[in-house]
């Protein structure tokens, strides 16, 4: 018989390793710099996946993995039968939703060119054009929107403070946007892509 006495605390939201690397190179008038950052060895409770795969009476889409759910003709799957009332308790807290939160993110990439050799005037001492991409790439096996989950107040019952109880829980927080920034001298253009 399996009951509440069989429950255990599993997973750890704190990474075993946090790392980063900042590199830059230049050749003649070109320059390139990149910043990479990541974590390894932490667990994330994919609560948003619990909602997206299990609750069918809601106003947002499911992950496409739900198409491989259990049906009488599809019995070789780890995704349970879809139901409105969750009679089997598939949404209960379990290791089913505990995921590896390790990732490597390319935070910034900047490519620039300095026109100082072409501009021969005292009015402009230096003219550099550059293009920067923030949050360019994320490498992870995490199935949610973003493995770098942010602090959340969903478990504080509306009192508006962050809670230690929310560490490592993915409530479906909006991921960091990919942002393109271009500049020339004192001109700056920013484009944010979600």
C-alpha cells in the first residue's frame, strides 16, 4: 500500500556549479565580444507543465507533447489520459514534474567596426558601428519556457513579497526576451523580440 508515509523531499533548486565566460577579440578595425553564463546540477519543478499537460478546462494551449497522451490505441506513452476532472490524481505533486534545470545561455554577442581610419576629421575622432544581441541562445534540455526561472510571489497568498518556498518552481514565468541593439556614435536603436 502506498500512502502519505511514502512521500520524500526530492530535488534541489540550487545549482552545484555556476559558471560564466567573457571573451573578446579584435582584428584590424573589427571587434567581437561574447558573454556566456550558465548553471549545472539544479532541479526545477515544472509546475507550468503540470497545468499545460493536465488541466483541460482552461483558456490556454497545451504543449504539443499532449498529442502523445494515453488513448486506447496509444498505450505506450508516459503522458496520462486527458481528463477534465483528474480522477487518477495525475496533477498531484510528484517527480513526474521534476526536471534538470541546467543550461548554458549566450547572454551577449557584440560585433563592431570602427571607421576611425576612414573618417579623417577633427570633429569626429572616432566612429564605431556595432550590433549587439542579448539572450541570443539558450542550450538546455529543460522542457519549459525558460530554465532560468525568476522569483515568483504566487505562493505568498497575495501579500506581494517573494518567498523562499517559490525557489525552483516554474510557474510559467515569461522568459527573458532576445533583444537586438544597434548603435553608431551617439545613436542607439533597440528592438525587443519575445
